[in-house]
C-alpha cells in the first residue's frame, strides 16, 4: 500500500471518531437542558402553588367586620356549625387547643407551610397576646384581644 493511499484512508477513521464525540456532546447538552427545565418547573411549582382565600386580611379589616356583625358572632357561640352564619360572615370553623376558631383568611403554600387568621372565642385569656396580628409569627399562634372573650388570632407553620 502506498503512502498516498494510507493518508487517504485515515481521515474517514478520524471523521468517525469526531462524530462519536459530537453525539456525546449532543446527548450531554440535551440532558443538561432537561435538567434545567425540570429545575425551573419545580421552582415555578414551589412559588406559585398557593391556595388562599384572597389577599392577606389585616387586623383593621377583621375588627371592622367583627364590630359590624357582633350579633352574628355571638350567635355563632350557640351554633358554631350554622352554615348560614358561617357563609354570611365568610368564615370556616375549626377547633384548636379546645378553643373555637373561625378562620377569616388562610393560605396553604405547597412545600412551605400554612397560615391562617381569624377570630377565636377563649374561655381563658390565651398566651402570646400582641398589639397586632399583622406581624409574622412562625410556628406559633399569636392573639390580639377584641372584646370580652373574643380575640383575633394569627397562626403559621413552615
């Protein structure tokens, strides 16, 4: 075999070797792209998967509702399961530590926790009394006195 023929036959082997590397680079790029896409999707899911009753409800909004419907709130004590009263006041009923809670606002955030705010009727004054439940309280329940045995509450878990 002549030297000319050897030189002519080598480039095809080199081309096959280069095409194999090119295939590996393409596979790595596609895998990297899909990993990036999965991470972006997970980030979007974590930040946008929020169930809520609406925008955060402030103390002043809750106090205004309480004052305007005081008779209905007192009627809830006699019948906390009354669906008409709960719907009219836009509340959900729950029990926490033996006290009757009425949720006015809640937010459930996927992977990060749960927050709720509303009214509670307590036979005994609760601990963690604050001047405002508009502040963040992580992994605890805080209370603000309204009148008599009625309080506002804010609870969160992470």
